[in-house]
C-alpha cells in the first residue's frame, strides 16, 4: 500500500502518526535467532492488539534508522523491559547492551527464561568487548538471574500461554507504575 493511499485514509494516517510519535512503553529484549519468530513476535503482536506501543527491532525500526540511537532512545522511553533470555542470549552484544541499559535506567525488567535456566546463563568472554562492557554485562546478567520471572520450555510449553501470562504481568505492572506516579504527583502537590 502506498504512503499516499495510507495518508488519504484518516484513521490509518492517525494510527501511523501515533506509532511514529509515541514512545514505546514495553521494550522487547531478545536474541533474534532464538526467539524472534516465536515468543518475541507473538508478544509484540499481542501487546499491540491491547493498545500498547512495544518496541521490537524488526517491527519498529525502518531503513535509515541509526541502530544504537533508536534502540537506546526506546530503552530510555519505555516503562518496562521484557528480557527473553534464551540459550544463545549471552553471545549477543546487543542483547547484553540493551539489558544493561534497561537495568542502568532503573526500568522494571520482566525476565522470561526460554529454554534456559537462570543458572545456565553465563557471560561469554568476547575479546572484542572492553573490560567496562564485560563488567556492565556481568552485572546486568547477575541482576536478571535473580529477578523473579517466567519460564518457557518450547518442547513442552504452549506459546499462547506464555504470551498471555507475560502480557497479564506487563499490564499489571503498567497499572502499578501509573498508580505510583499518581501517588508521587499527589504527594508533590501537598504544600508543606
């Protein structure tokens, strides 16, 4: 469908503008080769249908976008991060960078352990990564390993179950964050 045709349909044009201008509220951190075609895409679609503006690289980014600029901005704008941890997750610089940034920005991170146990997650000593990056990545990985999350075994589990469970948790967490913000604003408004 051409851009002109989309823009000639007011409802579609409004939706397109909303998607481009609204910050993401849920950042989906994942290892493409392990979870993109399964959990990550299904979760993105499910959250979209429920009115959220999630970030998933292949669905959100467009040709010409600066990779780190777009990802870093999405992490900083989001309310919640979902870390889809998988067997090859720790081999990815991008996964570990996003996770460290989410935690460094004090975002709530909901881990979903896909075909991997927390105790199996080990940092890969990649010689291309600086000592500072390795330290940040190790810290982030240790933090997420000791965060209560969900587990999914693809050989036994039901994809729709994990997506629905995770979405329920995300929705509940978003409500909690909005309530906390409301209380903070109310407390600031009280004169001393």
